[in-house]
C-alpha cells in the first residue's frame, strides 16, 4: 500500500519560534524514521506528508494515499488531535487510530471521565474549575489539579497534589492563566499506578501488557509530570506486571479494556489507571494517540517487555485499521 504519514515534527515548530513547553507533545524525527522504516520492512510505500497544513496542500494538489498513518498531535485548539482525522474524513481517505469525535473527546479529560462514569466504570470524583471554585467541593482532599486538555504531563508538577483546600483556588488560577483552559480537580488516588497498552478496535481489541509506574527518590514529586516524563530514566521505574503474578492486574486490565471500548478508541493506545486507598483501580485517562518513539515512549516499551517487537506493534495497528477498511494489510 501507499501509506501517507502525518505528524507534527517538534523541531519544525521550534524553528518557527514556538517554545519547548508549547511543543512538548510533538514528535522527534527519530519517531518518523522508525515508523517509515517499519512500513518499508512490511512491504509498503511510505510517503511523508507532515502536519495538517501540509496535508491540506497535498490534497489540494490531488495527492492521495491508500491509508494514512496518522500521529499528528496538532498544536492549537481544543480539538487539535481531531484536525487531521477530520480532514481525511472529508476526502474519504482511511487512517490509523481514532476518529475526530473520539480524538476531541479524549483530549478533554473531564468529558472522558464523564463517559467512563456514565458507563458504570470506576473513576475518581472530579469537578471542572473555570473561575470560582464550586462550593462546596463534593469530595475531600487531597486533591489533584491539572489542565483539562493537555498531554505529556503538561501542567502537572509537585504542586498538583493538594492537601490544603485553602490553596486550591490559587493553584487553579495559576493553571488557568498559564494554559488558558479550565482545570480538572480530582480526588487524589494515593495507590499504585499502571499504564496498559491496547491494540485493536471493539471486540477485536486486546491488551498488550501492563506496566506499574514507580517513582524513585530522584523524581520531582510522585506524579507523572512533564519533567518526570521527559527525563524518566532514573526518575521512573517501569515494572512489567502480569495477572499470574499479581491478581490486581486482572482487574486493571479489565477496566482498561472496558474503558477503551466505552470510549470507542481504535487501533492502538494506552489507558492510565491508579488505585485508591483501598487498592481499587480507577480510570485516570486515555491516550488514543500514544507516543511511538522506540525505546522511549511507554507503549513501545511496554510491548517490548511482553514480547511484541516494534515492527509487530506497528503491524498490529495497521492490521486493525485495515480490518475497518474491510480487508487485511495489503502490499
């Protein structure tokens, strides 16, 4: 197949004058090269397209592809991860990963939690703050505060866990001022934290494995912040976990599987789960466009731990997308 590749290259935006924080979610060239190499190895013809504006220019020129491998995060807007899928839908070109509705929904952590809660799945109580705090907060501290629609740990710091309700309003004001969006305030879950890899769609979805996230003494706070994520080696220990070794993992993976399908996610991604005081797993958030940088991003690391190579992971994602097109992966 002729497979287009859509992505947002971080260095391009840095060269335009955007700063490190604004571009934190975007990809490095090594990721593009790795995916391109796998597509070639699988017998396809990869074509680099780039960001949404480059995609639009190519489409206006009449270019087309059998499938687009889309990892474009977008840069601006509440539905930035939905922009490329929406454009491709207009032209009737199939693509990997979730559709625009799911992408827009899952970027908003509060809306995502509402869907999970309404589906009868476990997630911590929460409120959304976009001005004055609701009075009273319908749950007790400690609280956990973060921007409602950011990824890669952006806006999460050592201050995110809040024991004193008296400082909550000030922290929310600071986050609103910095990120120009509402703040999600949850009841903090003090238990174990896991990330679960998923590939496939609907009844064909399958769990690729689970890692426990453990923060070392070198970590800046006990949260998966931007700083801890970008410099995770030495700060974060990633422990592969199997149900036969720890019965809790069966509960964690069932919650991940049910959450994936309740949200309508497709092809591949990650679900983050944390336990409460009693050890009960609760949904934190989903990444339907998980990072694919080899040996760095959680999903490839997780898959490798459980015997799924990087090549096989990309092939699983492609296979899922092609099944939705009505066939297997062609050449």
